[in-house]
């Protein structure tokens, strides 16, 4: 038997082992423990905004932006998460970096105004996606995303007659 015939089965075994180990790397750990969703939450004046929720506001007459008063809260309600490690971070193109909460804050940070501009010189709706992220011990991470929509004056948010609309799945 030639050396070439011996090398092919070895190469096949190596390829099978490489594929198997790659697939095993995609399987989640056996513990199944997921990070709690209550580690960080975004709140507006009405309460908690759901993850992937949308908050809409109408720009005042003559204005080309809306101001959303938001706060970050951590370990809300009966949350069983560990304390935060450092401060929760917020990112987005509408400068939500002022929106903070730290592990030393009681439960929620202070309300902070986040400005979202309209588009096309105040004629089209403007949007901003805010991403809030917090870390706790034992690989507990929570990321919440909220979309802020600023509608030009004279238009309305969704089907709300008042012009203020909050897209919440739990609302009737």
C-alpha cells in the first residue's frame, strides 16, 4: 500500500472532526441560563417602553425636532439579576449618551431629554434607534432597543387623535 493511500483516510477523519467541533461550538451551553430581561429598561413619562418598541412624538409648530424625556432603570420589579457592573451604556445617532444609570443609583437614573430631528427641513418623519446595554455578573447581559420617531407638526403619530402615540404590544 502506498503512502498516498494511507494519507487520504487521515485527511477524511480530520475533516470530519473539524466539522463536528465547529458544529458543537454553535450549540449553547447546557446550563440554559439566559440573562434576565429586567436588567435594564428604557422608561418614558408613561412607564416602561418594551424592547424593540417605538415611541412617537409630534414636533411643535415651527420646530424641526422632538424632545423625548427618557430614563434608564435597572433591576426593575422582582428582577433576580446581579448588580450592574459599572454604568449602562446607550448608543444611537441622536446622542443618547446622556441617558445613564449606574449600579449606585437606586433603581432609575434621572429623566433626560433626547432630541430627534425631522427630515427634509421639517417635512418628513425622523427616526433614531437607541440601544441600551447593561452587564452584570455571571455573563448576564441585557440589550434593549427603542426607536424614537419625530413627526412634523401638522401630522399625527399612527392612529392617535392626540398626536402622541406609543407603540406598545400590551396596549389595547
